[in-house]
C-alpha cells in the first residue's frame, strides 16, 4: 500500500513538473515573439538602426561569455546541468545577436520560425513519446528546406540544408534499426536511450525517413514547384502523426 502511494505521489510530481515546464516554454516563446516584433519595427527605422546595431554587438559578446562560462564549468565538472544550460543559452544568444548585428532585420522571419518550431518541438518532447519527437524534428527541418527551395530555388543554403537533412535521416534510420533490435532501446557505447516503447513499432520512423528522403531527391530532380508542395505534405504528415500518437496516449 505504501509503495503504491509513493508511486502515485511520484507520478503526480512528474506531471506537475511537465506542466510547469510547458508553461515556461510557452512564456519564453511568447516573449521572444514580442521582442522580435518590437526589434523588427524599431531596427528597420533610420533612427533605430545605429542604436540597435550597437546593442546587438554587446548581446553577441555577452552570449559568447555565457557560453564560455558553461564550457569552463563543464571542464571543471561542476554543476553539469547548469553548465549545459549556460552553454546552450549563451550560444543561442550569441548567434542571434551576431545575426542581427551582421544582417540587420533579414534573419527575423527565420528567427520567428525557429522560435515557434523550437517551442512546439519542446512541447512534443515533454508530452509525447520520443519517436514522435524525432518524426516532428525531421519533418520540421525538411519542411523548412522545402519552403526555401519553393520560394527561392535550389541555392547554396537550400543545398546545404538538404545535405544536412539527408544525413540526419540516414542517422535516424540507423538509430531506429539499432533500437528495433533491443525492444525500442537505442544502445551505442555508453549511451542508452529509449527511442520507442517495447510494445511500439519502428515503422512510423522508417516511413518518415523514407518519405523525406524520397521527397528531397524528387525536389532536386523535379524542381522548386514540387518542393513547394512538399511543404503541404509535411504539414499533413505532422497532423496525421499527432492524431496517431495522441490516440496511443489514451
């Protein structure tokens, strides 16, 4: 009886933690979007250009300093969780500041997309199985590459994104195969990670990797029109996958 009560208490605490993290995630996304909109309106004016450009120079330097502090703590093996957060947050701040300093307001549409996508993917990570997160991550990345290809043609940026996504698809297929051989647990050296449940199937992941590999190849061969329509395929696949995994949660 006592063990069951402890399990129920631990389950409630885990659920509360997930809710708090989801709320923090949504708060960060909303604040980030408001800041990006404010910067876009102010930075694009002649009066605000010089002010904001100087601000972003210091923002990028501050982000680099925070990331460096995370690296130092990691090397010293002190507060591993805090050092990881410092490193990641500092790197993000440094890159965003550098992009806005170097390219003016041009990166803001992509930063807006990445903010929304990152927030949504983190919610998926919190609320859904890990295989759905991987499907969502791959689909979001491929969808972004298809959108750029459809709008601007097969340039250097799109080609690099296609190569990156192709590598990630191959890596994901390999990890899925490894996990399928161990009842859903991926094992490599000292790394052990449950990719899908023991009662689950690797088929959705295999299907996701195969579909996007075929779409990337077809977009390169056929052209930007096909790539643009692949964006709708990505949205449809995400919707179907969300319905499938939501039903599985019940």
